[in-house]
C-alpha cells in the first residue's frame, strides 16, 4: 500500500549548477510506499538521474529534519500530473518537457518511514566530494569528445559532413556515439563505426589502424586546453529543472565551446591535474573511449 499526502506541487528549482551543495527547502509532496519514501521539495541542490539520457548518476547525500539525518538513497526526475494529482517517476514519465498541465520535479528517495508533512521545512545536504568527482568526470568527457573530433578532422575524413561541432570539426562524436556513462573522475563513451559513418566520409579503416596515434594526439590537445586554466560557466535560462542549461568553456585562440547539458560540472579547468583518454576497439565496429581525470 502507498500513502500520498497532496500539495500544490511546483517545478523544482535546482541549485547544483550554481555550486550549491546544501539548502533549506519546503516539502511539497510526500509519497510513502512499502519500501520507500518519496519527497519533492520546492528547491534542491541534488542532481537527479535524467529519465531521457541517464548518463549522469544521482547525487548522494542526506535530508535533515528536526536535527536527524536521513540518507537519500536515490534521486530521480519526476513529472507531476496537476489534473490527476499524481506523481510519475523516471522511466514511467508519459510526457515530454513543457507539456501543459505537468510540472517536472526532483524526487528524493529515502528508505525510511520518517513522518513528514507537506510544508515542513527540511535541509538537503549533498555529498560534495562525490558530486565534485562526477562533475570532473562529466566535464572531462565533454573536453575529450571535442578533442577527438579535432584530431580526426585533420586526416581521417575524405569528404565534408553536414554536421560539425562548435569548433568547426566534423562531429564524429555526435554521429557515432551510442552510449555515455559518467562516473567518479571518469567518462566512458561508446561509438558505433557502422556503414552509415563510412558513407558520411570517415576513413574508418585508416582510423582504426592509427588508434594509438590518435589517442596520443588527443591527449596532447587535452593537455594544451588544460594549460589555459579556463573557467567553466553553466549558463541557465531559468532555475527550474527543465529550463535549458549550457556548458560553456572558452579555450582561447578562437576555441570557445557552448553546448547544452543538464549535468553538474567543474567551475574551472584548474580543478584538474590532467585529463587523459584511452581508445579501445571492443569489436569490429565498436570503439570505446575512456576519459580519466586526475
């Protein structure tokens, strides 16, 4: 059985893009099941797992109420159906962002029977070290994807491509990526080197023969970019969870990156000692790039 305490739920305001890791919040929805307690608040510093592209894990942390700490065991994206007064979680969300009559929210899951009431005030505290490690992993993955595009642009395309990245390189990453996973101080990208990519003009055979060379060249580009000590700025079109956010990093010499991204990120490239990639051919058509930050 589940118990639901209703409220006029509003879109959650998120704080993780501003480097805020703890905040006071007001409870707007409580749902108790046999195994979990789901809590929605008006604002949160927690980054939830996206139901659309779940590459960035949920933050860890705790909820503090009346002096007691309760572990947040998961944090997911939710959508609240205003007309039917119902909360949908993660993969069960039946609508797209911006759908009339729906509010997108952050759901904090607790494994407890804590008795809360709507409008209670709580403190939400994120594990800042874990969030920072994920942020380093995510931002380093962005940099390595552009660095890989840049290196491949020099030699490995036999014709022009319609899709180019913001640095004007043919966008191998966008064309070939099938999966990405962010983890602590690491990002893993999986690429599919199929017939379509060859038709678009990538010299796949030559690329695979030169993987060690390409890997070394990408690492040189990454070292050059880190030496700029450039700031990383998250530009926001609003505070709500679904408002557009953009990852921005000006690397100088005409290399300025602005790209949409909803994850948490570093605030400066000075937060890294190094970023390096490894390229591994997992099968005849499957290439993996692991980016490791230190």
